[in-house]
C-alpha cells in the first residue's frame, strides 16, 4: 500500500519555487507577445510611409513634413 503524502517543509518549499518559476515563465511569455505586437505595428507604419512616399513621387510631389505647432508667448 502507498504512503499518503505528508506535508513537510521541503514539499512546501518545492511547491513555492515551482509556482514562482511558473509565474516568471508566464510573465516573460506575455511580455514577449506585447513587444512582438509593438514591433509589428512599427514595421507596418514604416511600410505605410514608404508606400506614401512612393505614390507621392509618382505624382511628382514631395511628401509634406508635419507642421510643428506654433509656440506663442503670452505678452
């Protein structure tokens, strides 16, 4: 007959370490997904801007730079 598992300090420590390692692994995987999404959006924006420059060159126009907001001082 098998012995029932007894709760000892060693078993509790092993369980705590396993939970910490599992949580760290889940955290790293979720951060990897977030950064992959950010990188994908960044590359998509670059492709859009390259396409815009290409179409504007075909029309014979230069791409317009973004207008900077005018900084006004109160007199």
